[in-house]
């Protein structure tokens, strides 16, 4: 490999463009696109069932072309609309067909009409919204269904009483999002993108859908495995239970039932899993689960789910250094910093195939972990990590920045905590709680990360302890890259570009030692960049050969660090993102800068180093 022309290129088969000829919709031109942009089905984008952890058959997607308008914040609902927007793509994105910013002084209005399928007649109808950034006020047939604040957690409203008999139903949503002019969690979105900060994302960015349920139905389940005891604890949240209702839960290995228990509504079940098959990246085995509300011996509601027998913990090795463990065994965790941005869809992958692609490619590259950085993904993303076999570290999206960062552990008097208002604290606490609830059942998640590089970091000890108490089944990385406090399971250093680690003799007896970010080796590929000049990486190269040589030296150094007590490392990053060109893939996913097989061969020795 001597020139960029010899880089490994993915060739995608041409597909019929799904842009609607008569819809008036087309992507906004001017930016690079992924191969999946031309596969977007305008009449039914993202048609897959959106909630793999609680599956029912009676549902309907509302994705597609909606009406939109952008008005001053103080204005009432518009009487007419400006054009069409493709849901579920944010209004700033190319795939929305709009490509406009909104800002704190304006609001984004959505409007569509839908019919209730005959299969839903006589049922309660729930309107689900997977993600809307940031404040959404939802109305059905002119009547308010509810308001939700939070751009990273799914929410729903029971709209049964708001529906008309027959005919078209009217749905409108008013969205307001101050981006970085408000204190709410907003991740890497800013009004004026630069460096590591990206384009705003306003409005609907995940699937909108209807679900029909009985009067009494299962709202949620919570499954927590206990590998040491060989059981899984399952609790259910049942809406409108009647006296005497029971909940029946069964676990399945393929078509073989391995456990079943029936408990009263509101009680937790404890299923013993004989000779449990443990989940790991090498063997991502998932047990199927069936849940039913039983009344008089008859099921009045049923749903399907899954779980895995997996343990995330830490313990000292024979040198007294804390190590991160999976199923009571030390396994070095190594993966890319994964930001989950797309040049055409921003927060939203163009298709489900695209969403899965990054995960599959990460696995092919020989990584066993992903750090999901300052963003929350749709539920299907975590399902693919569960089924393909990749560990996940989940960040809390940041917001309300302004305090001082100290990147070096053990240094006092420099790093500060953000003095947040009561409102700002409330936004963080509410959304972090909702995110942890929404993602609890995904076994691939093994680490929670409340803060990163001091961005809006506040009351660190309190927030970390709360996170640990809420979910004792996972490790908590209090503040990736600082600011550092003696709390949480992990101490996490960021160091660019070379690998490094916190000193084992100073920190290793109490916390697991982690390199939470390093690398960032840049290689811009002409024709595959967000902009033609002023791109950057933490260290930039002109040829793939030079980049590979540098990366290879990192892997040799990494083995030395593992032997010294390093438990995990995160390389920046999976893909280029906007002006950052330090990805292993280009932003449009059309060029793999380092062949997956080469990376896998470099990574394999890490997992055998003790």
C-alpha cells in the first residue's frame, strides 16, 4: 500500500434509487453521502420494528413525509406549512430534505395524518416517539397528548381518548431545541460547528410509531442476570392490572423452554437458568423470553423479549491491581470511540443496514468493545451489539459546559465542577435516569459513563454514587478523562496520540486502570471529506502505510501497558466525523483506511496478554 488509491475500497452494488418521483422530496445536496442514502424508502423509511426488547405484533410505523414549518418561538401553530420533511431525519440533515437550522428563538412544527388500522380497533393505542431533540409538545386531533423534554430517551402517550371514529387522525408536534444556548444535555451539537463540535440536531430523529395494546398491558420489563447464582431476576411494569392478575415469564434456549415462573402483578420473578450459557463477545448467546399477563388462566397481553447471562465486575489480580472482569474473568476490553454520526442523516443512520454496518465492521476489525461517545442510539443498535457480540460503554450526553478541565489524575487545585442551576441539574438527572432505564436490558452494556473531560461535570461524587446504586450490575466510569475524584470503579486517562495509563502504584489498588481515549491518527481521503480544507486529526498522515506503521507501534506499547495493569483502551475513532479525519473509516463509510483483516491481526495479541 503506497498511495491512497491502494486503500481498501468497499464497492456497493448499485441499487434502485428509492427517492419518490412524485413526492417532491430529495436529499439536500452539497455534502458527501453514504452508500445507503440512495436506498432510503421515502414512503417507509426505517420500517423495522423499533423496540426489540419488548415485541408485539400489532404496530404501525408513522415514518415518512410529513409537513413542516419553522416559525418564531412565540407564534401559534401555523395555518399552512412550508414543505415536506422526511421523518425520522432531523431538519438540519440532508436526508430530511430540508437542511435548515432552527435555533433557540424559533420552533419546528410537524404535521401528518394517519389512519388507525382495523387490527387496532377496540384496543388502546399508544403513540411512541423513539427520540425527539429536545422539547416536544404532541397534539392529536387538536388536543394535547403530552409534553416531553429530553433528546436522548424514548417516550410515549396513550392517545386512545383523542382519536376520532374512523377517517384520518391529525398529529402535530411542536419542537423547541436551544442546542448549546441552553443547559440541557445536547452532546456534541453546537450552533457553529468547529473542531470536535458538530451540526445541530433538531426534532424527530428516531421512529414514530403506533402500538395497539389491551386495557391491561405490559409497559416494561427489567431483566438483571446473576451469573454467580445462575438466575435472572425479571420485574414487570403492568398498566391497569386487576386484582388476581398474574404475570407469567418463561426463558427459552431456541425452542426449548428452560425456565418458567408465574408471579402476582408487581412482583419480581427469579428464573433459575440451568447450566447457563454465558454471553461474551466470543459467544454472544441470547436467551429468548416470553412475558404474559394472565387472568383466569388466559393471557390478556403477551410480549417477547430476550436476556443474556453476563456479569460485569472488577477484582484485584495477583499483583493487587484492580482488573475489569467479564463473567469473573479478565478480558482486555478494546474498542473504538464511536460517535454515531452520519454525513447524510446526522444522528440518524440512513437505513437499518447502515446502522448495523458500523457494528459489523468494528467486529471484523478485531475489536471487542465500543465506547458510545456522548450519544444514545436507537434500541436496534444495542440489539445488534447484543447479537453480534460487542461490549458497550455508554456515555451520558453532555451539556451546560463551562467549568475547567484537568486531564491529569492526582493533580489538585485546577479542575473545577460546573455550578449548575437547579433547572440544569434537573435536566441532567431526569435524562440520565431515563437513559439508564431505557437501556438497562441490553446485556452488551457493561459500563456507564456519567461525565467526559469535565464537560458540565458537577457533584461528581453524588452523581457517581447514585449511578452505582441505581445499577449495581455494571461498572461505573465516573469521569472519562477527568476531572478525577476518588469515586467509581474506574480511573480513565485520555492521552493523544500515544498509549499511556494511570500509574498502577498510585491508583491501581482501588480502581481499574483505563485509557479512555488515545490515537486519533488522521488521514483525509480526497472526495470523502465533509469539507475540502481545514480538516484535522490529533496526528495527521499522508499515506495509509505511514498511519499503519504508527498504529502498529501503539499495539506493541499496549501489550506492555496491559502487563502493567491496564484493563481497557479506547481508540479514536470509528469514522471521520465532519471535519475530524481521524476515523478508521471515512465519514461516508466508502473507504476503510486500514483493512479490517490487518487491524484484526494487530489486535489479536492484546486479548492474550496478561
